[in-house]
């Protein structure tokens, strides 16, 4: 049987890994947006919400484990993170399916044109560097998967880590 100190270190490690994983995933999406010039569609922006909610919950899980609060607090927070990541995976499946034409996407996919300059001199340059959003066409595919497809994989991996940690936090 694992002693309480070892178990606490394992929970802390799991909370750190899942929180850093969420931050890296949404950070990568923000990097593609702000550095790569890919303007996210409405579904892309929605898929970020579980990360925006999950990162603070993950930080709380780190804190509860680091301050050696009762194990049920860490377990509950990791469970919440796991559920949020499953929701994100579901959103990614829907978006990927719309991109592949398995089902119809949303009727509108309008977002604001973030990052497009209002300076007329820079407007033509921005039009060349910025890529308009579409919920039904992948802006980029890497190894056959769009951003939404990679989000499904990242969300499922992070959900598995969080839920495994929640199950072990006894």
C-alpha cells in the first residue's frame, strides 16, 4: 500500500502535468493565431473554453495537493478537469466531423477579424498573412488532422491523465 506522502507527491505530479498540458495546448492554439496568422473560427474559439476553465481548476488541484489538503479536494478538482477535457474532446469531434463533411457545421461561423490592421498601408500585408476562419474547412492539416482533430487527441490524453489522477487520489 502506498503511504500518504508518496500518494500526495503523485497527485501533485499529475496535477502539474495536466495543468501544464492544458496550458501548452491552448498556448499552441494562441501561437498559431498570433504568430501563424490563423484567425480562429467560432468553433475553434469555443474549443478553448474548457482549457480556460480547466487551467485555473488545475492550479487549484496543484495547490490542494501542495498544501496537503484532504485527498478528496484534489480528486474532485482533477475530476472536474477530466470532465472539462471530455467536453473539449466532444467539441473537437463535432468540429472535425463538420470539417470532414460527416455532418453539417453551424449555419454561421463568424468571428471578429482579430489582428487585421486598420491601417490602410498594412491592410494588404495583413490580408496576405491572415487566414480567414471557416468551421467546415480545415485551415491546416498536420499528419492528416486539423487543429480540431489534434484538439480531440490532446483533450482525450489530458482527460485520461486527470481522471486517472482522480481515481488514484484516494
